[in-house]
C-alpha cells in the first residue's frame, strides 16, 4: 500500500534531456542565431573582410559565408539551421550565402519584441509567409529580362560574373576571370541539361606557384599527368586528330591470388602456365593497338610492360586517371568507357583536334582541345599560396553558379541594397492596408530587409543611418529611384 498517496514519477525522456520550451526558449534560440550572424556579417560586400579560421590542423582564409559557417562547427540546435540555410543557398545558387544568414537573423531579431509581448507564434509566421510571398512577387515584377543571344545579353552575363567576384579575393582580376567564367558556362548551355551538371563538366585544377594572371581556360579537358612507369618518356606526346580509347581495365601483369594452388607433374607445365599469364596481358594490349587508338586512358593502373609496349608502337597511354577526368574526356571526345578489351570497334573511340602534354608550373598536364562536343572546359588556376588558390577556387565556383542561374532565369535585378530598399518600401505601403497585428509584423519584415544596405555601409565604414535615410527618400519620392543602392566608392 502506498500510505502517503504519492504517485511514482513517470520518466519519459532520458535523464539529463533538456526540455526547455515556451517564450524563454524562443528568445534563447533567437539570441543564439544573432551570435552566429555576428561572425559572418563583416564579410558582406566589396568592403567585407576575410575571416581566418583555424581548426587545429589547417588554416582557412575566406569570406565565403557557406565556408565559414561550415568551419564554425556550431553545436546549438537552432543556430545549426543557419548552417543548413547557407549550405542550401551555396548548392542551389552559389552566391549570397552571407546575405541569407543575415536576412534570416534580422527577421528573427525584428520578431523578438512580438514574442516577448506574447504574440502567438502562429500569427507571426502567418504574416511572415504572406510578406515573403509578396516580396518574391515584387522582385519578379521588377526583374529586368535579357536575351543571351544579343551582345547586350552577353554583356549582362559578364556583369553578373563580375558582381559575384566583386567581394572576393580575386576582385582585382575580374577582367581575366569574368570572360573565362562566361565562356565556360556558355559552352555548357548548348545542351539541354548541360547546366545541371555544372560541377561535373567544368573542372578547376589548382597549381601553386606563378602569378594569378597566368591562369587560363582550356576549351576541352586537362588533367595532371598520372603516375607513370619506365618507357613513359619515349611516348609520343603530341597528336593531331587522334583516336581516343577509354578503359576501366587493368593493363598490368598480376601475380596469382594468395593460396592459389596449381599441381603439375612436369616442370615444362609450369612454363606453360607462366606463358599463359603473359599471353593474357599481350592479348589485351594487342586489342588496344589493333582497334586503331592513338591514346589509351584507363581508370585502373597501366603497368610498365604496357607502357613500353604502347611506346614502341607510337601510342600514348595513362593509367590511374581520376573518374571525373575520364568522364569529362568521354563527354568531350564522344568516346565510350570500356570495361573489357574484347570486341573493341571504332564506334567506341573518341577524337579531338589536338592532344598535347604541356608543362604548367611544376606540373605536366595532358590537354585535349578542339573536341567535337564542346561541353566540357577546364580552368587552370595559378597563385602564390595554397590558401590563395583555394579561396580563388571558391570564388570562381560562386561566380560560375551565378552565371548559370542568370542563364536559366534570363533576368536580373540591381544589387547594392537597391532591390531590398524597393521591396521594403512596397511592403511598408502594403502594411497600411492590413488590420491588426499583421500590420506590425509586415512592417517589421520590411525593416529586416534593410539589413543588407545597412551592413554594406557599416562594412565600408560609412554612416549607415545617413545613407539609409537618403535611400528611403530616393525610393519614395524619386520616380526613377527604383535602382538606387549604396555607392561603396563615394559613400552615398
């Protein structure tokens, strides 16, 4: 009998589980998100500063929002959602990874007073969704469309590529990289779904040393010389209109597997087994030569015997070629990767106008140019240090993705905080037509959009209050004030 009438406690959750909820937890989540945004807000815009992140093993210098967010190793569950936002923006759009974090946190910050005053979260979120759909609709109305088949359209693509590079480490070399980026993406857009596999079709190869201006674009495929055996130097390193054979076959003499047992009654039988092993490899090599190929590439090793055999017959070969490079060569030359040397016919061979082995810095590169399917390109990046080249690669990836997105949408809006100010003005006007608490929420959402021009001013060292006041006046009173944004150069 339980004399005291006490009921035993029911434990549903593991001991030590945090069960915080309600208003206090909501405010705690908002505060955590604000701390995270403070880490990346100073990287926004052309005057944004780079961050140096050290994780004990290596040092990364970057002003790419997604890279910094990933390296921060955030533990707070609510703040982790900001990392997810940044990552999805990086994967889908490529650029704007800092902006999305700033906008998300500023919306939370503007909603914090409503939470503290006890406004129900459902009311807040309902009006936030309404405001965001109105904002997207307004951006679509304001967007300026262009035709990529006209000189003006190409100029617009160059501008979008340059804008994406504006806030990056290689901003001073836009004149070199922007045309390279536009050329690379335009070569992909010739195929219907070519743009979807941007990372697979545009390779970026990094070679430390040299000047950044020595970077160049290969309209075709380029990859670093693979591990090679004796006999490699005797090979022909230059071909015009070669036939290319791609294999996923090992061209190497292999020992028998362990624990293999062969019983023989006569020593001569042993020699016949050895001869059979050699015959297998020679049959494979003969098949490669007889099909008419001049260049043989394989994903698996090409041994010293095969290297010498091909060199003697005037062929070029390379083994252990990376999977991505092999697929790009297949796409560019029209070759089909073979998993066996049996039954190779001319239809599976690819071709290109020129093949050469070229010295770039300390590395030697195999270059396939003048390919029939100009769908793949390779960018060779040079630079003084590992960190510089790694950041250059991230910057070029962002710019490539932005140009790809512009090609798909065929419309642009102005930057520098202009579009945010115009949408904020529209939402403030719309808020006056809403009754009740919704008016305050939509107004707060409109104020949150102004964080982009405000942060651009702060990062450039200007007085954000003065500039935002003049921007609001321009957007409200001036008929042609739609595209007025922050001028970083002159501070107005």
